[in-house]
C-alpha cells in the first residue's frame, strides 16, 4: 500500500540540488510504501530553467512537475542532493514510463 507523504506535517519544503549543486526545484510530495517502509518516489516541482533541460512541458494550470525515483538521492539534510547531474536526469526521465505529472 502506498501513502501520500505530503499529507503528513513537516517543516517547510525541501530544495533539491543535482550532483553539481545546481538548484533543480523543490519536493512537492513523497510517496511512502507502507509495506516496505521506504520512500520509492517523490514528486518534484521543477524550476523553469531546469524544465527546459529536462524537456518538461508546463501544464496549463499547474507547475512543471516530474515524478522521480528516490534511488537517485545521494543524501538529504536541509536540501535533497541527487547523485546525478541534471543532464543525466533528463536521460533517465526520457526512459521512464511515467515522465511528468
């Protein structure tokens, strides 16, 4: 069973940076797998300039968002740090079955 972690109270929204330290966006939602007690996916609100690199088209009435596997996270503190560059992330998202939300 999966639970939308965004409904849980937390302090602020976490920024996301890529492996080179470039600001990618902010975590909008995290999905919790209740059976295995892990966070397999997160929904990321992508910055406008990064959305061009990721080839994400902005929906009419919402922000640029991508669904991203948490396997690409190398660490987290006050920011979530990705283990890949934005360019590599673009390649990963092109191969993913569910690209944007």
